[in-house]
């Protein structure tokens, strides 16, 4: 279910590109906004994570979640500056969040689908499959960085290629397809690593099959 929702959520931007409604900047803006969604869900994951031989008490998880929010927030903001300045078409003057929302048709609908997609994964995997019992708060705090950093490189490199080619439709479609494929691979790798951490432990110390 989580994989299906991930693919569907990524197909909607592809449809927007194919219909000619979205430009390169619209796609880049959406992917930047999605990274905020990833960070938001990770805050909840840090607060819920109970893995490790010595379980971290809830009050001790709060500073970790706070530190992550600030650090990741700065990281996300800097990436946003790159997106707006390089792809917004107006240099630093292009850094206008409200204008970007206005010129991107159906942005809130598509972003809502991505929030739902990550929410399905959070509910089905992290909660439903008890991944929160297999990962420590410290490990979970670092979890999004590898995925997001590589995704930034892929998206920015692809964005530059599309821009250099004059935003031809095939190149723009390829960017969306590559991002979707990377998302799928990263999703499977992340949950595969947690699965290999061993059987989950219930709060009472008994293994859960």
C-alpha cells in the first residue's frame, strides 16, 4: 500500500508536466516542499523511536527532535534558496514563496497527495510493522539525510540538464521519472535496513513476529 501511494503521488507531477501545466521550476518547487514533509514526519519518528538495548526515555528524545528540526530546517532552507535563485528565473528576486505557490497550478493538491503518501508509509511501516522498536532515536535522527542529500544532487543535476536543454518535455519527464525511481529505491532500502535490525521487541520484552 505504501509503495502504491508513493508511485501514485509521483505520477501526478508527471501528468502535470505532460499536460504542459508545470514548468521545471514548478517541479523543483514541489520536490523542495516535499523535503519539508519528510522532515516533519521524521520528528514524529524520533519521538516514537524505542530501539536499542537501553531504551531512551521520552523526555530525552525531545531535545533530539528539537535539534533535528533546527538543523534540518536550515539545510532545507539553503536548498530552497538554490531552487529559487537557480530555477526561479529572477535571481534573488525569485525567492518569493507566495508567488511560487500562485504560479504552480494545483500545488496544494499534489503536495497533499505527497503528505498522504508519506503518511501511509509512516502508518503502515513505522507504526504498523513496529519499526519504531527497531531503531534508536539517534539513528532515526540521521535517517533522512542520506536520502535527501542524494535526492538533492539528483534533482539539482537533472534540473540543470533540463535548463541547459531549454526545458524540452522529454528531459522534464525524465527528471520526474528518475526522481520517482530513486524515491522507490530509497523507500525499499530504508525499510529493508530497519527490517534487518532484527525482530521487534514489545515494551514487555517479548519478540514480535
